[in-house]
C-alpha cells in the first residue's frame, strides 16, 4: 500500500526533475548498521569516565534508563515508519499527524541536531586518530581539526556518490568496530568476574546517591540518538514493513546491552574514582589495563571507528531531513534536487556537509552535542504524541504492518520520559535548544505558513 501525500502552496510548482524518487538500496544489515553505528560512539568511548564520576557503578542504571526510554520511542516509531516509509523520519510523522508548524520545528531541529552531532563526532575522530598515531609512534602531518575537516569532506563525497556506497562503508566500519568490542567485552568481562585472578576492590553501587543516576541518564542519552535515523532514510530501505521495525528495535537492544556491559567492566577493573580522573580517555585506559599497549591501541582504534560510523550515518540522515522539508516546500525547493547519475539528494548533502565542516573549523562543539540530544528528545516526545493522534483518528491510508505493543501506555510513557529528561539537562543547553526551536517557528511563520500538508491517503 503506497501513500499519497500532497502539499498546497501559492508558490510556483516544482519541476518534474525535482520530484524524482530516491532508490531503495538499503537492506536489513545496512539499516541496522546505521542505527548501531550512530549509537556506538560516545556511550562506550567517551562517557564511561564521565558517567562513573557522577554516579559510580550505578551509571549502569543510567545507560539502562536511556535504553528503556529509547525503546519506548522506538516501538511507536516503528509503527509510524511502516505506515509512512518515506525519507524524513520524525519530521514526516509529526507533520502529518500534528501539522506543519510542529513538523517544521521538528524537521529543522532534527537537521541541525544531526549537524551538531556530526561535528562533535568528527572532532572526536580527529582526537582518536591523533592519539592512535601517537600510541604507535607515528607523527601525523595534520592537527586534530584538519583531520576532522578532511574526513567531513570525504564522508560527504561518499554519500553524494550513492546511498549504497554509504551503506557498504557503514557495514565495514560497524563490523570492524563490533569485532574490537567483542574482544574487549569478552576478555574484560571475564577479568571483571575474577576468572583471571585479578583482585577487585569492593565499591558501593550508589556512592553518590540515587539522584545522580537520573542526571547522568540525561547526559548519556545522546548515545541513543541513532535508532530514529533509520526512519530518516526509510525511503531508501528495501522491504520497509519488515526491515524498519527490526533494525530500529534491534539496534536499541544491542547498543543498550553493550553500554551496560562496558560500565560494569570499567568500574569493576579500575573503580569509579580512577575512571573519573581519567575523564574522556577512561575507555583507553581500561584497554591498557587489560592488554597493555595493544589494548590501548585497540580501544583507540575502536573509538576512531565509532566516531567515524556515527558521523557517516548522521551526515546521511541529516541530508534526508532537509530533503524531506524541501519536498514539502518548507525550505527552498532547490534543496530536494536529486543527482541523475548517483540518485542522491546532492544539494541537501553538500549543504549539510558544508555546515558541518564550518562548525569543525569554528571549534567548540561540545555544548552542541547536548543541544543535539535536547532537539532529538523534543522530536521523540512528539513522535509518541503523533502515534496517539493517528490511532485516535486514523486516516484512510494509515495501514502500518507493525503495531506498537502496549498501546496506549508505551507511547504515553515515551512522550513523558522524553520531555521529562530535558529537565535534567544543562540550563545552557536548554536555552540554546529552546532558542533554536523558537527561531524555527519564526522561519515557518515568515516563509512557510502558506504551505498546507494534506492528510495521509491511499493511492
């Protein structure tokens, strides 16, 4: 069952060249790799030291809480995605259920959030590559910013030359990354359990009380931004009724398990205080404690692959967000142009990649990473509300192949927890995120208020 979505506007109609469709070239494995590859990044290679310093071993619960919230959103998103398997993800769902104003706020917020996150990932890539070279005694000719800048240009170029190329690259990166993590978690888990005879220092599970568990959950939730990016490229996924829910739900379960195991191993081997002192390099030092220089180099290589996969998937997803906005004429129609040779939205990709590399040159992108998390939480909450609205008054074309279990409890909890987690964020991030949403509403009122998106109908 295909869906017909039209827009009414007082602007000049689009040319037929701009209405070409993207090709469905991504199967289950590439879709799963997009979600997993986006999420397996900061959660394992940056946050263990920061999280342990805030909550101690109970940081395991913080990551588990994040996984539960992500799952509460992944289930409603899976239903919406199988009913509307189009590029745009959260923007597409919210705009069709809740109107163009909220849809525009979500779409632009999702696009900017992914851009901020991509710049953050690429800076992280530069640091990991530089540290890995130093560990191996190699001198690189470029500084961290130069490495990040070059990789941003390269990944954008790969995306322009074909979505299948991006999917193949993502498969290779994520496969290599999971192999490294399997060795780290396998050996480290046995070591933490005392199989190799290492003496463990007993430590209280809640050394700082229970409230830090919630504030830490807000900090680390940026680790779970990847699963909805699968829905963002839904228009390019083969057999979407089967592959969309499997890849979204599967990626959350897999990554959540990896995060909890990582915190367990890290706190068991080095202790929360030591991890806190190490900060963002804690994971590398855990690897060094397990296997010396080889272990440190392996974890640095894993961090390099993790940030690379997150950036690769985020660039792809961000371009599809702005592409979907352009198709509905909420931003200039030139953005939706598709390259006739590669069948990719090259204008959207170049616009997205250009802003990302500009942010890299600007430098300070750490705060923007939490702003990205806030913008996604806003979208997640509205996705759950969108499902409630569509279930109460389903249009004739709403025929999902996957139904959210536990309705209406699951989407209600998903909305409440998504909005509620924002309250535990840094006030500066809340202010910046709120300012972006207000600015997006202003854009809609000045530029796109004449656009009306029709309801879903069967063709």
